[in-house]
C-alpha cells in the first residue's frame, strides 16, 4: 500500500512512514475472520403477514432446511409474536438463526392495532440490548443479540393494491427495522435498498436494485424435470421452478438477503435503528452530547442534575401526598364529627321517645291499678251482700219450720 494511501486512510494529522520489511499486521483481517468464525454469527428475521401466505415455506426454502415447530392457533383475540431459534452450520461457519412469526396478524375483524404488538416486540429487543450496555459489568461478547435484523413483510398475491393494514404497518416499521415486503409467488416490493457504497458489492447491488421489485416463489417440494430433481411448484397450467431465474427471482432474493448483504443488514440494525432507539431513550433520560454552551456534556453532571431533579420531584410529591393526607384526615374528622352529631341527635330522640313511652306505660299501669282496686272493692261488697242475703235466707227458713211444728 502506498504511503499516500496510508495517510489518506489514517486521516489528517497522521505521518506516513515507509516500511523496510514485512511486519505482519496485514494478517489482521485473517485474525478477525478466525475470531468471528469461532464465535459464530446470529441473524434474526421477522416474518409479518396474514395467515396462509407461505411464510414458513419461504423460510424453509431460503435456508434449505425444514424448520420444525409446534402448530400455532389462529383463534386469538390479538396478534402474538412467536420466536424460534435454530443452530445452523455451513462448512465451518455457525449461524444462530431466529425466526419470529406474527401469529394472528390480519385475522381480526378490527385490525386497527395489529401493528402495535410488532412494534412493542422490536422495541423490547432494543431495550434488552440497551439495558445490557448500561450495566456496570457487561457481557456483550457473549450476549445473545435478539434484535431484529430483517423483516420480511408478506403481501397477499391478489394483484390488487396494498391494504390499509399493510400501509400502516409498513409506516410504523420503517424506522424500526430494515424490511422487505414480499408477495409470495407474484411480487415483491423491497423497501430495503442494497448498499452501493462498498466497492466489492457495489456493482451487483446496483444491478439488483434496478431489478426491483422481485417476483418470488418458495417451495420445498422436489419435482423431476428432465433428468434431475428441482424445487418447484406444480400448477394446472405448468411448473414453476424455484431456482430457475427465468421463472422467478428467488435466487436473486437469496443472494441479496443472505449471501451478499446479511452483514450489512446486521450493521444497519445496530448503526441506524438501534442507535435511533438508544438516542431517543437517552434523551428522554436527560443525556446530551453537549450543554447549552456547546461544551462536552459531563456524565457526572448529568447524573447529578437528574438526581437533583428526581429528588426535587420526590420531595414535591411527598409534600403533595402529605397535604393530601392532612386534607383527607380533616375531611374524615369532619365526617366523623357529623356522624357523631347525628348519633347524639338520634340518641336524644330515642331517649325522649323512651321517656314518653315509659310515662304512658306508667299512666296506663296506674289506670289499670285503679280499675283493679275498684273491681276488688266491688267484689268485696258483692260478696258481703251475698253473705248477708244467704244469712237472711237461712233465718227465714228456720222461722217457717218452727211455725209448721206448732
């Protein structure tokens, strides 16, 4: 490498010096390759689309395998996301592939909030990575990155325009993930533009960008064509070969998505979508790159400012709660006093009523006693008269008997 080229790549302020012999730092790319191969790679794909559009079939076709998974129910009230992780190996390269399916997407009558579960899932993966970055003791070298690197959006191959659900969901996902919208079998509108700034892939990516949209066919079934077995779909009107570029653009999609631009998709996820999420989150927390005077912002000063702000808010809320407590105590005391007053009034009314009833009962008792005494007096007089009458009657009988004997 020429000294001028070295100076250009090193940047201004670097002094170019010639080498008198081989040193060995030209093996650094090999070291990076070996380290990356030993560590392995991860790639996470989000498949968004209505039921029955061939999402699972396309995944099987793309990675030339059969991803076995439990069948999902589509009678749920909302959209749920189901993630399955697989360990793949090709030659000596290991890939941890995560395929996330949107179960129930588009199955509801009211589809207004169908995109929310997807956005929340993507943000949850960003948040998990951000929390790992903010730890004092980080383990990013062994952290299982679950951030979505690519989203394949499946569109029903009806030949009609996009549905409102598709437009709204794509708009919500635009700043969250690099995604490609697919209409399996017929059309593909690729939102993600293949990068052309890298000289090694600029030519092929420019060519492929000019071929958009792709027409894609996916199938894991093999059909005998001539003397060989090929992956194809059979229809009453003929056979569509998956890897025949005159029949469909599946090979182009596989080349661009996996063989050429997979690392760029991973990089875009980190440098663009995750950085946007991270920046918004840190700004919400009060962190900035510079202060109002355009000076570097101190993390310690930011922490102290946020802590003082938090303590001030805490004291304010504490004072508000104290005042609210005092107010509620006063209100409760007033309620208790009012209730006590009502109880006293009720007690006085009952006491007066009891006294009145007692007085009436005493008067009635006195009246009854008088009647009893009067009755006894009458009874005694009657008995006395009766005795006198009986005595008088006895005397009369004796007198008559004497007269008869004479």
